[in-house]
């Protein structure tokens, strides 16, 4: 399976079709409405100086996912990754995150780290972070209220350029303060 990445330009109708074709369980709005997607697009949520969006494309030209990288002008970039349900579990997420880390560190010389967050129960994404060299950096208790009204723990991950370049993970010292 070949996975490639193509920058999103102005395919708003394709974006709407993509985002309304699946349920995004671990996002604040699991079933976004077309008018909300269009309004976000018009407000440069997907493109602009601070943000870039890429399609995740399989070798058969199928759009299997998308990556939105943001906060490119505000310090440490963050990202959203969405993979269609029918393509989950075959390694696309790992390929996508490895690609985006390389993309950011190779194209934005001022970036020294990348951040990411997910819900504690998003085991697939947590495994992807581990496989891609991200270190767990935060655990926020009951900080992410799901669409079901339940407050889940939010887990923060990060990767620094030095670790990426050296193929290692520097763990956070969780015992740095003695009480």
C-alpha cells in the first residue's frame, strides 16, 4: 500500500463530502454539518498562513484521510488527523503522522517541537504517537467532554526535533518536584 499526501487547495465540496461521510468519534463535533464546514473554510480554518491541510491518498487515488496542521505561526504546531473508518487499522495513521513530522521539521526551520492531544480512550491514536516517537507530556483529568456528555481524560503528546533527528524518545521527568 502506497500512501501519499496532496495539499488541499480549494476543493470545498470534496471536503464537505469527506467530513460528512463518516462519524469522527474522537472529535468535538463527530458529525459536522456542511454549513459549519463551509463557514470554517471561509474563515481560513483549513488554509492560510497559520494552517495547512493535506489529503491522505492511497495508491488507488482514494482519499482515505486528511491532516490539518495549525498554529504554524504561534510556536509549536498542532494537528488533526482524520482517517475514514473503512481505512482504519492498516497503518495509514502511522504513515500520516511520520510524514507530517518530517514535513514540519524539514519545511519550517523555526519549529523545534510538535504537539498533539487525544482522548485517553483513543487507543489507536495513542499507539500511533508511540510508534512515531512522540512522548507523553500531559495527562489532563476529565478535560475533554465527549459528544456523549462524559468527561474523558485528555492526553498530550509531543515530539522534539532533536529526538526525531536521533531516532529516540526523551521521556518527561514526572518526578522532578519533591513534595
